């Protein structure tokens, strides 16, 4: 059998080896078989069924097994070597050495539609495993291909979400702008439906706009599949949104899951029924039914020794029948097999269902079964396990392990016990694990609703919401000095929904002002990292009046220390208040928060145009540096000194200190997010030093680099710097295109687009639109609130250059008239004037 050579790789079929650059690679036996099968079928599409038959002959396996092998091969060979044909199979695309791709012997590639290397959207890399839903998936794909609005309707726990996720995953590559999944189960009021969809799509809605109109305007030119999951509790709002999208965004398709249809005229309803259940205990045929297949798969995940055999097939079939083929109920029951065995599950299920079948006679039997299964499963938990599950109900969507342990740990349950109980709930399928690094956890929505009802029945809802707010405070303080504040905050950006819920409770009518102060003190950088500075600022402004003489002095100091993490145009007296916090920490001998207060205060002094105060704070911070402290403290000190020179107008000296900070950060213990901060300021220095070509080249590299922890703010400002660089080298068309990208990014990052007006004015002046440039200079000045930060050097230079060019072209009298005229423009009017083609979508 010949060997196959392509790129850096050699496949040796007889020796069953894969060589990479001459070295033997570690590859599993199944993965090697899949690779060989794909190479042998390289002239055409290899269907999934063909691969199953060749690689797993006479064995029934889950589709996820094939996907895992494909994933492993792509990691070794490159994602482009094996492409997915959505809904059909896979194709090997590399050219084999010695073959002519255009000849018959070369086995030419068919012209098959394939997904791109990096399809747009937010679908997970691997679809969920399905059992017995192949016909449903095929039928649903056919409906989506013909109709723009399709709703998958069925009772809770029936499997709607998994089916839709599989279909959406296979649909990747069909639509130009991708597939986007929006989980609406995490919202509690209908008015948040459109903003939630917008947030997933990266679209920012101005508070003054109609959310649906703004979102639909952004979707008008898009070609995508929008998947709205779990809509039953907000179906009216979803119907309104879908109706508007269908009428005004002609290339957007919508796929909905709900317990009831939207009743729109264009809607195609696909009612999802239960998984098929055998009518008799036939071992040979049982696994052909989805209910049994799912039960066996879940039981094996709980106990690898489990196997369906003549002894237990009757019990398994009866369990599936009693649970009416409802997927969630089956999974919960199967999770008990490791403890009770199949016969034990059947006996206990019989008893429990008889006891709990007293629901409404009008309700479908499967609804009563699902409710009974939850009650039964809950009844098997210990008192502490029940207490833990109840409290987890306050989490909206997925949650992190540190936040969960902080919520659950109290006088009743210590941290290790909480961890053990959480592990038990995972094993019993009451808590789901979302794979990742690190993994996250969630309750199925049916389970979460059940837990919340239990909390309410026990009168513990308010107390648990208080615990959630305090949990967020605790995780932000835990080991806070071991990591840089921004790196620590970035770890919790995925928990922003829980921070929002905690903040809403703390400042609400039933909240606690002291807890609200603590929450505001510890979380500003989380808001910053997720690109929600305006929300952080609102929380700060709400809480600030509550910090008075009655507030414990250390708490007040921590509040003002936290305020230094806000990046807002209105700096007020943050620097001075940070120095008051420093006085408190200095008196108590608490060196670590003192250091952070001095560094944070210096940053705000720089933004306030007070370099002497910044230099004084940094001089004291330098005396505190301790060799035993973590690396980030030395990095942030060097960065802060560089920032002082940068804001003071000495970019050459700033660059020296910033380079020193980057060198320090490149060592062991350096943090990627600090690297981003330093890179951003280095770009600003290069702009000031006239190195426009370097800014464009390096700025683009930074934007294209995969940065999972990149802050929205850093990305937005980098984009703006590239705009300036392009304009300064005469690439005005490219500069304008980049600016159109930068404006909505900056609005999302800091809650306003007015900071981009100077960039727009500069570009207009370069383009010869001197009158409009003068108007925007006036608008930028008028829209800057009193007490604002001084303009950062690149923005200041843009404003000054725009004004100088416009003044020279127009004359002083006309320039003054036009700046006065511009001072009456709103932010949106000013942006629309500068970028007229975007006038209708300025808030996008």
C-alpha cells in the first residue's frame, strides 16, 4: 500500500504511522483510520455513514465519536486539511505529492460547498450528541432551507435545544455572516429580548433608541441564521422582533425553540415529539430507539461498566416508557443507574411516580412525568445537597466554579463540602458541565425553575440573592494581589450576568447599601474588561452618595480605590479620593492596597492633566515595591511611569519605560492582558513620534491576533490608532473604512462615541471637507462634560490638526462660525455628519 505525502506530513498505511517533519506523531488508532479513509476518498465527499461503516464496522457509536476524531486530526494537520460539508460529511483537501490535481489520476476535487476555516458565529466547535433525532434533524434542515421563520415547539425537557444546536452547527458556512445562538432563558423580562440578541451579535443599542428598530437596522444587510433558544416566557417580544426582522432584513433566517409558537403568519412550526420507545423488550431492536439509546449513553457516562443486556433490557424499556420518551427525564433517571442499577431505578421510579402523579388531569402525561422525575431526583438528595441545588437557582446561565463555591460556602457548608456536593449534583445530572478551560457549569432551565420555586417556598430568595452579591465581592478579593487587577477581572467577564443581577438586587428596594458599596468597590474592572464602562459608572454614581461619614473608613477607602478602575470621560475627583484612600491604607500599614491606590490615583491624575501629582504618587509607589511581590507589580509600576511621560507629551521617554515594562512582562509570570495594555500605549507613542507606517502594520497585527482575554476597550482604541496612521500616510479611503468599524467599537467600550469625533474631524480635514471638520471640532468641544479628562495625546493631536487645517482653509471668521454651529449638534448628529453613509445606523 503506497504512502501519502502532503505538506509536512507522511501517512504510512502499512506501518500505521503519521510523520510530521519526519518525526512520528502521536495519533490514536481510530483517528488514523478516519484519516486513511478520508485520504482514500479524497476525490469526493466522504459521508458520515461511510466513515462509521469503515472505521467502526458492526459497532454502534455516537456521532460525537467521529467528531472528536476529526477535531483531533485538525489539530495535527491544520483546520483547512479536512473540511465539513454541512449536514453531509467531510472531505480531505490537501494535495498529495506526485498527483496532478487537474488529471484523472490526480483525482480532482469536486466543487462541493464547504465551510470556511473560521466560520462566523458563536456555535461551539462540536455539536451535541443526539439519539434518535436523525429524521427530525433532516426535516428541520429542509424547513429552514425553504422558510425564513421556523419554530421548534414542544414541552420542556423534550430535547428542542439539542436538536436545534445540531442543526445550527451543520448550517455553518451556508450563510455569509454565520450562525448565531442566543439563549433567552437567561432573561426575565420581555423588554430585554432585543438587547440580549444585540449583545450576542456585538451590536450596541443607544438607550435613547427603540431596541428593535436599532437591531433590525444593523441586521438589514446581513445574511445569517439567528437561533433564539427558550422563548416561551418572552414569546410576545420574540414575535414582535421576528416580525420586524422578516419584513426589513430580507436575508436573515430565524430558528426558534419554545413551548408555544409565535403565531406569526410566516412561521413554520415543527412540533418535536418524544424519543421513540420500544413496544417490547427486544434486545436486538432496543438500541434502534432514541429513548433507549439516550438512556444507555447517559448510564455509561455515569458507570462505564453499564451495558444493555438480556437481564436489564426490560427494566430500561419500561423506564423509558414510563417517562414517555422525554429526554431530560430519561437522563435524570439514567444517572441513577450507577447507584441503584436499572432494576432499582425502575422500582423507585414506580413508587415515586405513583406518589407524585397528582397534577392536573388536563396536563400531558409527559409533563407530569417530568415534574415527578425532578421531585423524585430531588428527594434522593441529602438535606445539604438540596440546599446547594436550591441556591444554584439564582445563577442565570452558566457560572464559574470560584463564584459557585463563594455562594455556597457558609456556616452550614464549608468550601470543601460545597465542592463535594456540587460534584454529586454533576454526577446526578442536576448540574451540567460546559467543557472549556476552565469549565463552566449550569442548571438546565427546568431544574433552575424548580430550584427557584424551592427557594421561594422556603423564604430564602432574598437571602440567597444577598449571598450572590457577597460572593462576587469575595471572589474579587480572593488572592487579589497575586494577579494584576485587570487580569483577575478578566477571569470573571463570563459571569457578567450574575454581576448585573447582584448589582440590581443590591441597589434595589430590597437590597443592602453596604453590600452595594462593597460590590461597587470590587468590580469596576470587570465592567471595563467586558466593555460596559457605562454600566460600571452608573453603579458608581448610584452608590457614591451612600459613602458618607457613617461608612466604615476602610470600606470607603476600598470604594475609592475601586473607582480608579473606571475609565470615564468624567473623572471628577477620583485621583484626589484615591489619595484619601491611600492615607487610610498608609495609617493601617496595609502596603498592598496602598500601592494599588497610588498607581490608580496616578492614572487619574494623568487623565486630569496633573502630572506633578501623578509623579508624587508614583515616587511613593516605588518605595513600596517589594522583591517578594508578584511580577505584575513591577510591570505596572514601569507602565505607570511610561504613562506619565506619555500623557505629559514626552513619547520618546515614555517608550523607553514602556519597553522596560514589556521586557519585564515577557518573563515567567507575565500576563497577556498587561502585554495588551503596554502594546496599546506603545502604539500611541509611535503615533506621536510620527511612525505612522509602524502603527498601521503593528496595529493590524494586534487586531488580527487571537486574544481571548482582549478587552473591548483595547481593541477599540487600537482600531482608532490604525485610523490615524492610515490617514497620516494618505490612505484616506482605508482610514474611513477603519473608522466606520472603530466608531461602534468605541461606543460599546466607553458608552459613547463622542471620543471619536476628533478622529472623524481629522479625517474630514485630510479629505478636504474643512467646513464639516470645523463643525465636528465645535461638537467635540461642546460635548465634553465639565471636569472631564484631558484629551489623550493622539486625540488631542487629531483635534489640533483638524482645527489648524480647517482654519487655514476657511479663515478665522468662518471657522469660528462653523465651530459655533457644530456646538449645537448632538453626538449622533455629529457622527452622522462626518460619516453620512452611516447616518441611519450611527448607533450600531
